[in-house]
């Protein structure tokens, strides 16, 4: 029996596409993983995503690509802003 190693859905720079599936990062799989990883600390998830968004903006400016106006929704808008009651 052989197992295939799971490919992590990480961003590739400077285009910020997912290395595993090619979709804009964070792709659906990355979002699910991040929600699970930061489930107890949603504010830290938003801080992490904010930092990633600013890195993406910097990459876009350095490479001469215009900064898309939808980056907030792509990187941060989907993430919960508070922890859920237990």
C-alpha cells in the first residue's frame, strides 16, 4: 500500500496562486485548513491574513501589476471576526 503525501495549499509568490490547485490563494482548501488551525484564535487568523494581503500588495506593486480592489474580500473578508460561543 502506498500513500501519496498531502500537498499543502500554500501561496506562491509573486502571483499569489495556490501551489497545489492553482486557484487564487487562499483557495477553499487553504481557508478550511486555516479556519481549523486558528479556530480558537480568529483574531490571530485575521492578523495573519492581513499580513499576507500586504505582502501580496507589495509583490503586485514590485512586479508592476495593479493591486486588485478585491484583495480585502479575498484575504480577510471571509474570515470570522470573533470566536464562536462554546
